[in-house]
């Protein structure tokens, strides 16, 4: 008998394509790539419904054997909210799902993934640039589209902005940079994740422990995730997934040793929160003492005959009360700005930038929100403060349109 440590784990992930829900992919292990899970992940047991036949008994304590029914699967895991580690200045090899595990997971749950384009030369800031419109290298404007992300160096610091519109080689942003981007400096693009109406792929995981018999396959997994970004800490993402089956694979011959690619964790040290008015490019920085983001992704199984363990596929649901993202921030009480925004039903946006290095920056975007609650209280250091609660709405800016990326109520940009 061996006694192995519970914390020593390895997890690999594979994306089940549309039409292949729950189909066992473990026979092709090369399709799985290593997932950078945080220590403490615990494998759920292969669960199965045990159905009671309710057979009539003649003795008080008699009971018929239960009959094995459908299998089920559940996983709760966490990992750092890490960017891709690629300097997307134009000539790079884009961060691909073949090597970037977090892209696989976020892409399957959210449904939409878009990358800014590449070129034969690095894109730089050109003369004529302003704080709200970046003139880029000739012919390079086509790298961007409304609802994507652009990042420029301002005073030696990388600032990320959501794109409002593109006219030739002039890329206009929704909110002004803190100053005019530096001429001649590289201009970065990024990877944008956004919700689609009906994501049709799902996830599959192989989880191993040091004990040779700890080798499990989780199939047809879909669900929700949350983001946590506390000052001075590493940004985190937690996932709550359910699927059609968790089964034990044959004993492994030695635990998989992970090789992680496209993984650049972000410490919430260099971070900026802005809450501008939609339609105005005026930069509105908020010196919040704490923030909270609650995401409303939810899936339910479509059950029937012919599915895997009775599940045909997983279907994304409308979020509770129609709110895919709720953002709360604590700020010192100085005036009635946020009370007025609530009472006047003003359209605001929320942009939270975490990090400021190329390949290690995340921009969280709620392009249109409504302030729905303001509560008085106490902020960090015992200061008189207020808690402001914002709920997401579809993008109402001039960048909104008929594509899912352009009208998305929540976007996650990785620069």
C-alpha cells in the first residue's frame, strides 16, 4: 500500500467539438494539454445514480438492490488569471488554443474568442495620434475592429483600451488614454473573450494523482467561472463545472509531469479602475478600495435518448435577472456622483486593467452598466465610504452592432 499526498495533482484539458458531446477522447492523449491548476484541486469521485426499484418486501428491513443508472461529473477548480505571455505587437505568432490551456477553458464557456491580426512588421504609434485616436503604421489599422483591445505606452506605462471604431489606420478608443501615446512606441493588440448566444463545445479533463490508480476522465464539462482580483494579490479564476460522466481510466504508469505554455500570472499591483460615461471619452478613474465581480454564466443539460448518459449537449442559459456581470466597488464618500448616476439612470462603463506589461495584462470590460444601488459604509482605513453596485447591459456605445463581439455585455481582453 502506498500513501500519496493529496495535493500532488496533474490535470489536462481537451475541447470536445460541436457534435461530439461526451465522446471519450482519452484514447488520443496528444489532444490534451496541461492545465495550470492551483494546488489544492481535489478529484471528485466517479458519481453514478443508484436507482431504487421499489420492489415490494415481506420483511420490515428488507430492501432490493439498487440498479446503477446514469453517471454524473462535477469539478471545482481554481487557477491564476494569467495572460498569454505573447507581445502582440504585430509580428508575433498568435497565442493558440493548441498550447494555451486557459484559452481552451474560457473559449468553451464564453463561446467567443477573437485575436487582433498580425503583420509583416511591428505596429508603432504614428504622428497625428491623440489621447482618443491612435494613428498606427500604414495598413496596420486592419488589425483591429470595434470591441477589440489596443494597448499603447503612455509615459513609460502600458495602457489598454477597448476599441470604439477603426477608420483606415486611425483606431479610436472608448475612453481616452491618460495622455497622448508615445510616438514610435509599439502598439499591442490582444485576445478578446466574449459571450456568445449558444456555445456548442464542451470540455474534457484527465486528472491524475501520484497513486497509479488515480487516473480519471471527466467528460462533457460546462459551467461557470468567477474572477477575483484583490489588491496586492495574484488575480484568480475559479471554475464550477458539471458534465455527463466521470470514469476511472486504466492505471497510469507514472503521473503526467505538466509543461505549461502561455502562462503569465498577474499580480494586482499595477491596476487601474475607470468608470466613464458611455458616449464620452473622458477618462474617469475611480480610486476604489475594493472591487467584486460576479459573473452569471450558467448551463443546463439537454437530456433525451441517444445522448451520453442521457445528455445530448449542454445549453447556455439566460443569466439570472438577465445580468451576465455584476460589478461592485467601494470608494470613499466625497459627493453624490454615484447616487445621481443611479437616480438619473446614466449609462456608465466599467474598465478594470490588471497589470501593465505586454503579454501579462488583462482588461476586464463591462461596456455598459447601470448603477442600481449605492450604500453608505466604511472603506479601507476606517474612511467614510460607499458601496456602488453596477449591473451589466448590452454594449450601448457607438461600437455596438449586430455581431456577438460588438454587442457583448462583458468582455475579457488579454494583452
